[in-house]
C-alpha cells in the first residue's frame, strides 16, 4: 500500500477512535469500575456470595470494554509509529497496513458492542426451543436448533448449561431450555426470538416428500438478584418427578426433576438437567422470574399501546427465518434480508452474520 493511501487510512481511523470513546462511555465505565472495585475490596464483601458474584461479573464486563478500547487506541499509536518509519524502510509500510487492518476489525467490533446498551443486554440469557407444527419432524428440528445454538455459543467462548432438555418420542427433542453465560449473550441472542421454519426432504418419510417444519425460540434475560419481580413463593406449586432421558449408566433414578406452576398466571417451568433437586429448583425459579418479568413488561407495553391508540405487531410467534435444504439450499432472515447458501455452516453454528445483520436492521428501524 502506498504511503498516501496509508496516510488517508490513518486520518480516518483517528476520529473513529474518538467516536468509540464516546459511544462506549469509557469515562463513565472507568468511574463505575472504580466504584465496584472499591466494593470488592471492602471487608465482608464475600459474605453475600450471590451478590458478590454479580458485582464481580459486572466489574469484569466493564474491565473488558475498557481493555478493548485501550487496545484499539494502542494499535492506532503503533500504526502511526510504523507510518513515520515507512519513509525510510518500506517494510514498515506493510506493518502499518497490517495494524490498520486489525484496527478496522477491532473498531467494527466495538461499534457492534455499543448496540447492546439495554438494561440486561450485557448479561446472560435463557434460550428455549419448542417444536411447532410437524410432529416428529418438529422434534428433530428442535434438536437441530439446540445443537446450532450450542455450537454458536462455543464459538463465542460462552458457557452453556442445559436446564431442561427433554428427548422426544423416538427422535429429536420435545423441548430444550439452556442458559447461556457470556458477555452480551442476551443482547446478541435477542435476534433469535421467534419462529424458525425448515423446508427439507423428511428423513422419516419413506416416500421422501418435502416437508415444512416449525420451531419457536424464546430468549429471556437471566434476572439479576437486585431486580424486583412480583413472585410470592406461596403462589408457586412445586412438584418433583424422575428425570427423563436415555438409559444407561448415567440414568437418573431419583426424583430430582422439578416442575414449578405459578398459580396466578398458569406459567409452568420445568428443570431436570442439574445434578440435584435443589439445583433444579434454583434453576427453575431463575427461569420463572425471567418469564414473570417479561410478562409484566409485555403488559406495560400493551397498556402504553392502548393509551396511544396504536396496535403493534406481536413479534412472538412470528416467522423470522427460513432454512431451506430442498429443492435448493438457502438460509434467509426475513427481517434483515441476510441470506446464505451455506446451510451446513449455519446449522453448524456460524450465525454471526445473521445476529449482526438483525441488530443492524433493528438499529435502522
């Protein structure tokens, strides 16, 4: 790359760094991190382990954002230094170009991260996949989506915990509830809420006919302990039962699975994949709190909607993405328009273009 082009790229990169400092609110985050670090260093901080973990995680997220910004700013200085030496040694021109390329990628990532500024966006998510129309086909499709999200989370470096993964009758899954822990997990996975449609030749049909199958995905935030949710334990019926699943050495032979029924709303939550009844009960209450919070937020939105005299489309249950395996191969998001012919890669967890594409689309609305 010629020095004149490098000079233009350097000139363009500097204001992007300044913009990043602003939209990431780096100064505010640094002040908040100092406040949290003072809490962490105070005597008795770890007496309340749950609260301590929450504060430590929040501090870690802030530290990561600041570190990412600092790394980008340092890379700009490296590029500038290489550019100054490039007039005497052409090898430094290549070093400057390489640094600017990495900087552009980092700044793109910082801009994406800035979209997740909602109350729970930076936190963990509870993702549920339920089969829709299609019988055994829908159960198989539920299993495929469950595996797809697990692979995507692995690629992001997120941790996945199975909360309630129930085998179907002979094939696939009857439902799958997982907790995804990682930076911006809820914010990013919000893109997946809705109905996913699969078109393929049915592997269970002897006549090899094309079938259309549906599964719905629900994404909820893991509620921090300091968020108040109207949940009276007296309103919850707790039932225990034996976990379902494949037989063999690891089959669960105790009544460790838990079903919670919230009597005022009729919401039912089950959890059976933790090792003990107590762990399953804690996980189930985590899901119940999230669902009750979402229900209350939905009611508030509907009340505001009614006052405005407007009707908004209900996104829940709406078809958001098509996965076509036959007669051609294509995955297309019906909101953002993002599409690809590499269906195998998408089902293998390569979802980033669809996730980012959705958030770009959503930000433009």
